[in-house]
């Protein structure tokens, strides 16, 4: 994640970014016309300018799914009826199918861009604060759920580190992880049990540390940092909602393709 915190997008309230991401996701998944895709692309381009994320970073993310994009485009091209533009061994590709495939691919890429921008400009603790602020009044179980989510997210890097240590230890003992897919499966199976034991040990240590600090999950809790909506947050929400309404009005249907 980017370490800069002085950009406009990073200074937004995490609830604003979360709601904007959900609205853009709804628009790209449900509203299927080209106007909705174009307006969402404009909003994401503006967000990119106001964020520390580079265009190169977005292109790297796109390259990782380029084969999936090509598959989606070809599948729509050869499975949609319409004006034939190509004939491959008796299988006809149509212009309408190509257009639908390109629009669908663009929607998937924009969803990827929106998620990547959100992840790069929002810290995990900020996301958890935003989720916890959505709790129903006097529902303490929601705070417990958010606490479990935060602990889970923090444990994942520890498990990755343990997996790397187990792999290095097995390689030092002469294990072979590059002897075909059967050898890789055996290598992974032999590392599964030590990793499971390490996860249980880490969970036990974490529980003991929380008990030593008198943590009570049922006690009322106050936030360390109070989230406040500023004028820039309201302006961003107005822009996102306005372009969503405009895209919906220009669409003749709200059904999936």
C-alpha cells in the first residue's frame, strides 16, 4: 500500500470511499449500457488523478487478467447471434457479440481498478472503523464481529511468514519442491500440518495476550478515532450518486446481460 497520506483520495473519510466503491460496483454490475461504463470510467480517472497510484500500477493489474479478458471477449463474440464478421471452422463470430464482449471486459477492468484504488488508499484499520460505524445502535455483537475481522486480517501476514519459514526449513533438510506437480503436492501436504500447528499456537498466544490485558468482548467500547464527514466527503458522494442516477436514467434496462 502507498505510504503517502497527503492526496485528496487518502484524506477522504473511509466510509465515503466504501460507499463510493459499492455504488460504482452496483453501477458496473447492473447497468449495462455504454453510458454507465463511460461515466464510471470518468469517475475512476478523476480518482486516479487525485490519488498517489500511478497509471503503470493499474496497467500491471490489468496484465494479470488479460487472458481472462480475452476469453470473455471471444466467448461473447462466438456465442451471440447477429451480423457475422468471422468464421472459424464453422463457428461464427458476430459484431454484436464482439461489442458485448468488449463492454463486459471494460466493466470487469473498471471493477478491478476501483478495488485497487480503494485498497491502495485505505488502510485496514480505517476500513474496519468504517464497517464498525455501520453497526445498528446498541448491537454490541457487531463490534465483536469487526474485532474478529481485524484479528483475522492481522494474523494472515503471520501465517504467510510461518509458511515461508516452514518451506525454507524443509528445503534445508533436502526436500524437493520442483519435481513436477506430484512433488509440489507432496511438498504442500507435508507443510500443511506444521502450518496448522503454527496457526493454533499463534491464536493461543494472541488469546492469552488479550486476556492479560483484561479484554472483554461484551463490554461497551469507544472508538480510538472518531470518523467525521467533511465537506469534501459530501461533495464526492454527490458526484458519485449524480452520475449513478444519470447512468440509470439513460439505461433502458437494469437487468444483467
